């Protein structure tokens, strides 16, 4: 998926972007997300506090809404235990942030377009430019990319 913004104006403007990727999973509690260790993240559940990710593989067992900031220009995350026995490789370029989200029980029940138990069957891991707005000068072009690759679980490095 490519994301492209062209500034045809004679003035600069700022924007944020996020490519919403929601993965269907048999059980979110069995998923593991790699490629986040030692990154700083904003924990929106904990009132926007900043933390450093200590885990090699992040797992989900509660309401999670995190913005992992400033990953390198080219970066990859692996998500295990996706439907069909696959792992997903999420590769990104020029999208320095990664959001990990799952509403868990109470928030899922409060969402009108979300079944009460659907939180167990989904995981959101998405590339974006959200921790700081990107300023695009007059006549400039911004391009960001997210590539999703389905890998058989036995072929992943997890």
C-alpha cells in the first residue's frame, strides 16, 4: 500500500496519516508482535505516558493503544498466529510510527460497529506518521509505503 500526498498549494501544510490494518486472528492472546523491542512508545491507555518496549515479542492480554515512535526508515514487524496459520510480515518505508491496538472487553462492548467478543478475533498493527505531524512544503511530495506479506508460520523467524 502506498500513501502519497502532493502539495499543489503555494503554502506549507502539516498532516498525519495511518494505514489501518486489522488482522483477523483465531485468538489475539496467542499473537506475538516482533520488531518493537527498545522502541519508545506512547501508551494512550496510560494517559499518554512514554515507555521503552522491553519485550522481544509483544503480546496482547488487555486494552492496548500504543504508538511506537521513530522506527528506522525501513522497518519490519512480524505478527504470528494470524488466521490460516500464517504470520504477517509488515514492512514499511518512510512511515516512522507503528500503532498496536486492541480495544479489549469493555471498549469492544461500547463500540456500536464491533461485536462484544470480536476483540479476541482481531489485532491492529498499522504503519503511519502520527507521533508528530509531517510538514509538506509547497510543491513537495510525501510518499510512504506499507507492505504486508503472508508467510507460512514455519517460514517465519518466530
